[in-house]
């Protein structure tokens, strides 16, 4: 299939961005780059972007000679600032054509898609990050030939890429939409990424699949200090919710409560009922430095989870030594603001007490006689560091300023696949770039 060159004269900014036309660009268009021999010359090492302030009324003569990109916000449901950039080297950029689609192997991609980007191993960053790949939204496809295909993208940051790093309210599969732009080689694409915009609503009705990538915040890099959009605050700790954890509303006062906050309050009450001291602070081992503190394992554990019947259960587990069987019992879920009962304990079937048990919990709570396997005792919400290292029983006595961010990608390593181009855009009657929607891209 032969691709026809699309006209780029008098381009106006579209949703996917456009380059303004200048007399200098007309002159460069008469000079064409031989892409078949550009690699042998060794003078071209990719494209670079330089941000321009949108409020800047006058541009320098040097900037006027460079291709100028104006990119409006492409993320629906948010207010990200428009960005403006110049591109270097200008001759090579003007010698590329604009395309609607591109293919990597058998996979076809197009403008507007969100894709995984294969990162250079030296720049992956945090090894503990749940998502090791980089993610980007495709804004524009440019190509000199089928072996030189480039993508202009907006990065979608992982929490680990933020100055503050990952915080308790960040979900495991959470991303942050940004207007941090880059031009990358299309061969670094490592597949499509399914990312949804999760909007926190009053009814909290939307439940995300455990493997679903999502974003709910934006990062504006055009401001003097990068601006992260605000999230709704909830509960007694006045903090955002973690979408991976339960968020419960009190029907009496309409306040929203974090599942971990309810667990912590129930755990305090359980410790008091057994006359135990709650381990509020870390205890340092005698042979360890102050920087290396060990947290004492919890004698009791509180977990909150939803049942198949739609009920919410708050369960206490006794993990102390001296018990032949690990005890568990449910306690009422109470509002941390108005103290109203949100969910009461279901009445258990009548059972005879076992006189051999060394201790019984206080009256008014239900004790399960069964041994609790480790899988059944796992909390619905991620356990605190206090619980991670110890599943065995314990004795009764045991008790950012913003900084400049760098884009995730610097030297992405291309996968061993080939790329091909789709037909380029066609000009419409207004002189604007228009895509031929009936055409399909050739397979690689």
C-alpha cells in the first residue's frame, strides 16, 4: 500500500495537538532528509522538546525558527493546562509525515491509545513498584519511513514517580495523568494498556477489578511548582481513600470511614478489654541501631471485609501463646464520628462453652471455635507492617517539597519486533489535518 503525503500547511491546533506553520518551516520543507541513510551518518539521535510558557507574548528569533507544538488537554474530566513546545532538530521533524495508526508486529495502535512503554533497566526505578512498565498516552504519530516511526506522548506517572513517592492512599494499580510530554521511538511500545478514569462519587458504587489500571489525579508540570490535583478527604484522619480498601458510610451522620481506621479503633478496644498495652510505637532491639527498629508483632488482629451476602464483617483474631485453637470473633462496626452502629454482629448458633479454653473474650462478642487457616485470617485491606513478619502466636506481654521531575523514559530499549505505518492524514476542505478513517494500516 502506498501512503500519500498529507498537507501540513496552515495547521490549526486540534485535540491531538498541531504544529504552527512558519516561513522557516516552508523553507525546511523544501529540504528533505534521506531517512534511508540517516542512521549511517550518525548525526541524528532522536527528537527533543523544549517547553514554552503559554503566557509568553514574544518568542525569540531562535524559537521562531523551530517547529512549535500546541497541545490542549486530552484527559477528559480534568483541567490540565495546555502545553507548548519547540522541537529539535527542526529539519528532521519537518521531514516526517503525520499518521493516524501504526503497527508493532501484529498489533495495531492509533492516536489516543494508552500503551505500555518498555523501560530501560537502568531507569526502571523502584523495584518494589507494582507496575514496572511505563505508561503513556499517544498524542501524535510521525514517521520518516517504516523504520523511523516516532510517537509524541503524555506520560502517565506511577505513584513511585512522584516527588512524595507512593502514599497510603495510592491504589496498587493507580496512575497519575500528566501533561509531561516526550517524543519516543515507536519500537519501545510494549502493548496496549487498559486504563480507566476512576471518579470518586458520593454513592461509591463503582468497584474496580483487582487488575484494572486507573487514574483519578492529574499532575500539571507547566506550573512553577508541579501541581497535583486534590482528592476528597474522608474519615477521622482526614485523608483520601485507597480504592483497594473498604470505604464505609455511616447511615446516621453520612460520614465516610476508612476500613483501616475502623480496624485500628476496634483493635484498640480489644486490647483494652484484655488489659493489654497497645504497641503504639516501634521498639528497637538492643543490638540494633535506632535507624533499624523492629515492630512488635500484634497479639490481636482486626480485619474488615465484605461477605458474599453483602454484609460487612469486623473480625478480631487472638494470636497469643497458650491457646490450643486460634480464636476469632466478630464485633459491631461503629461510626468513628457519632458512635452509631453501622453493622451489628449476626447472631451465632448456640454452642456449649469449652471449659478447657484458657481464656474467653469479654461478653457481648461472638467466639468461633474453629481453627482459622492463614488464608481465612488474611485481611481485606493490606496488613500493616506490624503484621507482615509474624503469623505465629506471640506471648501475652508482647506488645514533600516538590522537586523537578524527570520523565520516566530516557533510553528505552526497543523490543525485537518491526513497525509499519498506516496511511497518513488527508487534508480537509478547511486546510486542517484530517484522517482517512476508511483506510487500514498495512501489516508488518
